[in-house]
């Protein structure tokens, strides 16, 4: 089985490939060195032939070679260098003193080479352990042509010894090169994989809560991975935050229908009216649950939706809130002229308007006014109360999740942040100012298209 670690895989691949690579390299170097040795041997034997040829003298109607040549090995028995001269009809004309003890029938076949005049031949007799160089010559003596074959033999033992010494050094150096290469590669692999090690450490810090994203510079090949991981981490955290917020929004949204159902028990309603009210609020609660679940998983942004009439939604929300806050006897002033419609999700509008209207009922003393108008493609809904209002330094603060201007009243500081969140998905805005009634004025601006 292949190892799982990248470092081990790379080293294993090197261990498999390096011997093959260096083996082929060593074989090629051996062959190149062997050919160079043979070429040098051929040149040496050629010079030996020229040496014998230069020493040749005419003796009547034939050539004679002096006993003493410049190369002393010709005069030493079995010196490893031997010379022969064959004449017409393969007749042995001369042999060096070093070859006197050689009595080998195979060597008698040297004269059988049929070389043309001026041709030479170099070859090895492995079974005899010698290299052979032959040169054919035509010599005219006293008007007659004589064919001569000069042959020089040299023992291959010195060449083989030199080749063996070279092979020993070569494979020793190649073995050391393999070891050094693996050592360097191990260091390079460690250096090359260091960004991945750092990436794993950074991910561990994120897992342990010591960091919230991958930081630092990474190589180009890894940077794309880290950027995508950061995006994935960011999206996961946003989704997790959305789920957490949805739970809070769900609890906040269910308060109104629960309050209506709780208050229904204090009213003198008939069984049919009570059943109708409970059924209506239970349906509303089911819508709220489905809506919040959908918001938890959907992406931000405006989606295609049917147009929804705004006035009936406001009237329904006011009817429910008047039942919840019946003890305050809130007087509602409506100015909902015209048939204004928005291309938006009805549940979004109910959540948006319900949160802002409930805020007005909660903090108003006795009066709430609601009006809307349209201008330049924008719908503006103004919701005002006669409460204490919101000081300018807190108007942006209370729009954040969990922030409240009045901590004495019950609540979690979620409603307005939910309204802002919904408005942002429709490119709308929520502004807070001072109302003519003396309290706070919440102005909702949202595009009509």
C-alpha cells in the first residue's frame, strides 16, 4: 500500500527512481569510458605498427625487421606486446622475440584476414585476452609487388584493470551521490512542505479558537486553497450566526401571537370567537416558524416575489398589537391613503412592520400614528409614538442586535436589528428621528420595484 504521508511518498518515489536513473547513468559512463580506452588502445597499436614499419629494411627481395626495436617489450618474452609480419601466401616473415614462446593455432589464423592494401583492422580476442591491430601494405621490391600484413597484439589485462578501477570509483561516487541526493531531497521536501505544516497548525489554532482565519503569506499554489478555506470558514460562521440569530428572532416573533392568545383568556369571548382567535394566532405562529427557518438558510438579496398590499398588513398587525397592549389603551391614528403595493415577501413585511409597530406600542404612552407616502420610486412608512423618544446618540446603537435604549422594559433588543436586516436585503433603510407626538419616529424607506 502507498504511504499516506506526502513526504513518505516523495521519498519512496525517489528511492525507486534514483537507482534506475543513476544505474543508467553509470552504465552509460562505463560504456563511454570503455570505448575511449579502446580508441586509445587502437591508436597505440597503430603507432606500434608504424614503429615496426619504420624499422623495416630491404634484404634482397624481401623485408627484414631488426631484432632490436625502439620498443623494448618486443625483446622481452611474454611481455604482453607482440609483433608479426606475414608475406605472400600467409607466410610468417617475422615475429618479435616476445612472441617466440607463443604456440597457439588460433594465432596462426591472424594471417587469414583479407585486407585490401592500405586497410587496417582493430578488434579484440576476448578468449585470448588480447587486442589486435592489423595493417595491409603493398611493397614493390625489384619490380615485383609484395603483399605484407603487419600485426600487433597487446594484452588487454591493463585495459581491464583500468576499466575495473574506473568502475569501482564510478559506482562509489554514484552511491555517494544517491545518498547525498536523498539527504538534500529530504531537506528540500521538508522545506517545500513547510507551508502545508504551517497550514495544518493554523487550522488547529482555528479549531481551538485561538484564531478566526488563516493568516500569513502562503505559496501561490497554496494561497488559493487558504483563500477558499477562509471563505468557507467565513460562510460557515455567518451561517452559524444566522442560525443563532434565527433562534432569537423566532423567540421574539412568537411573543406577539402568544401574548394575543394569553390575553384572549381575559376577554369575554364566545367559544367560537375564542377558537377562531386561537386558530388564527396558531396559523400565524406556524407562518413565523416556517419563515424563520427559511431565513436561516436563504442567501441575502432580493428575490422575485408577488406584489403585496401594505395597508391590510398594517391593519392586521395593529389589530393584534391592540389586543396585546389593551391595558395601555393606545390610540392609533392611521393615514393609509391609496393602494400601495410592494414586490416583497409578505412574511418579510409582516416581520418588519410587526417589530417596528410593537416597538411603538411598547414605548409609547397613549398614541401611535402610522402613515405612508411614495416619492421617487421609494415607499416611506412613518411610525411614531408619544413616548420618551430616542436620544440622538443612541439612534444608531439600538439598531444593533442586543442593544436597547431602555433596559427597564422587557425585551432582548432583537426586533429593530431584524427589521434592519430585512430592509438591507431589499436595499431599504430605517431612520430614527423625533416625532411630532413627542416620542420616536421610525421612518422605513424601501424601493417600490
